[in-house]
């Protein structure tokens, strides 16, 4: 078949090497063969920017990316979904920072460093994503892979790369499974010196790709055997294209990246200021008490659970402008820690007064408060950690803002309490807030602003 295609005949066995057999004539070269080789030689690899292509080829590429045709198969290699996700992640993070999600506790140094770092990185990532989305919607092409009758074509947003059909080699398919369930397939192959891969969502898609590849290869081989010059000329869509060394698109410019990170840091600073406001609101930071008029007569408290303050006392005078509030339930807990509360704490108090007990972490600030009605032992679970125990006490409750009014007593324990886990056991404490014989806990009075 090879000799017939070349237009030659085998030599007789008796002829001498290099000499034609007697009576044989030299074959006449077929002019179509030279034209075929020239047409095949024009099918070369290359790359070019979209704007450098002819208007006809630009229109053809735009049409091919809209839908498959009889002479091409398309696979999308990239989408803008990941870039939209980047913007949404930043939006969710900012919502977390500016909402109650990050409020209720002070940003200690390690936490602040983490928050500022995450915000800066997300700002940089989302800025790059926004820039990519903008280019995506303005670009003439979409990142895709095309299999045509004579070429493999790879497009980006603004460039085209192409290889001859016969440079396809070293192909292998891997079907991916997770726990026995099919996930997707990956086709790896080489085009000349370039290693590429494609991902398929089903085995049927892989089989359809192979079927199209075999069909185009068979047609090309048949056209060569028929010396069909027109087939190679008609299907070589990149004939005469001036190839350019296509470079990868630049990433986010440095000045944009720096600006994005600085905006992220400034935004995080604003969130920290907002966090302080939310924390103060949540824990009702004890404000300075307003001036108490000395001539206003006392009026009885509307709360049936409170003992009326003696007439003319600071509490009674204060109650005229700030009515007492109903007592919270015994054991009402307010916490800012998201850690699991597993360590036991028992607090015993003397009958008569009411107490607001606070556990304060040296780095995270107030972690838990509990309201206690005096005389009844209270058991509460707290997060693991080391805390300073502070408490306020009084007879008339004015709410979490003013606590027990101008006669509130403030104190703190002189030692820290460490709640820890050892194996399957968790250590806790039992605290008595009144004097007992041989007691080992000492307390010290503190000012209101230290509470």
C-alpha cells in the first residue's frame, strides 16, 4: 500500500541495486502529492491574540463557543463561579465582623492579628475576583478546549493556542471514585511538548470525546490516502495566522493589591470600634450615676420582690429618677464565649442581698455573668480557662446598666480560678461569698470602674 501510494513498483529480483529493471519506465510523479504535502505542512502549531485574528476567524470562534457543531467538540475549562464566591466570602466575613458575631469580648492580640490578616487577605482576593469578573464580561472569548478536524484549540479570555491533530499522544483516562461512588473522569494527554488535561463529569462524555477524536482522525487519514488536498485546505482554519508568543494574563497589579489590603485593614479597624460598642451594649458597662437630687421625696419600689429602701437613703432618692427593675431569674447567665461550658462552679451566698458574679479572662475580657438571689446555692457550668472572679451586690436591682444603684458594693477574689480538664475529669470550684470559719478565699473591694 505504501509503494502504491508513492507510485512505484517493486524491482525484479534479478536487477542490480540502484538500476531500473529492463523494460521498466520511471513513474510519473503525481502533482497532487506535492500539493498534499504542502497543505499538510501548513497545519502547524501556534498561538495568537484574539484581536490579531481576521474578522472571519474571530466570528467563527465566537460561533464555536456558543454551541458544538459537526466539525468541532468544545469543553469549558474555567468559569466565573469561583470569582463570585470570592466576593460573597468577603461579604459574609464583613457581615460577621460588623454584626454580633464577633462582639461581646475584647479582641486580644492573637485574635486581632488573625482578624486583621483574614480581612486583608480576603480584600486582596475579592479585589482580584472583581477584576476577573469585569474582564470576564468584557472579554470576547471564554476559556475552552476545542477538538476540530485538524486542530486542538485552547482559548483564554483574549488568546488562542492551537496544535495539529497528529501531535496528540500519551493519552490516559482516570475515573475517580469516592467510597465506591463515581465522581468524575480526568483525561491527561500531551500536545507536542505541552501536557494538558480535561475533566469530564461522566463516562459517557469521555466516550463521546473519544468517538469524535477517532472520527476526525479517520477522516484525516482517508483524505491523505485519497490525496484530497482540498480537505486539508478547507479545514485548516489557522492557515496564514501570524503567531504571537502569548503570555499569561497579569495578576492583580501591585498597587491594587496594596490598596486592597489597606482598605481591608481600615475596614477591620472600623469593625473593632463597632465591636467595642456592641460589647459595651451587651454587657451594659456600668456608667457613672447621674446626680441625685436631695429634695425629691422617696416613692415606693414597684417591684414586689425588693425590700423598699429607707426613705432619704441614696438608693431611695436614686429610685425617683431610675425606677427599680424586676429581678432576673435566679441563675440567669450571660456569656460571650463560644467555648463549651463543661466545668462546674457552685456559688453560695448569704440571704438578704442579690449578687451579680462575673468571670473575667485576662485576654478575652468578661466571659460570663450570672445573677444570684442571695441565700440559695447556685450551680452553673462555665468554659474551661483561668478567670478572675468579681461580683457586685446590693438590695435593690436597677438593671444591668446601674446594677444595684449608688449603694452597689464591688469586690473581687484575690486569687484566680483555673477550670481545666484532666483525662475524663473536669475540675471545678465551690465559692462562698460570705465569711466562714477557716475560709481560704479572700476578697477585696474594688471601684465601680474596675468591675
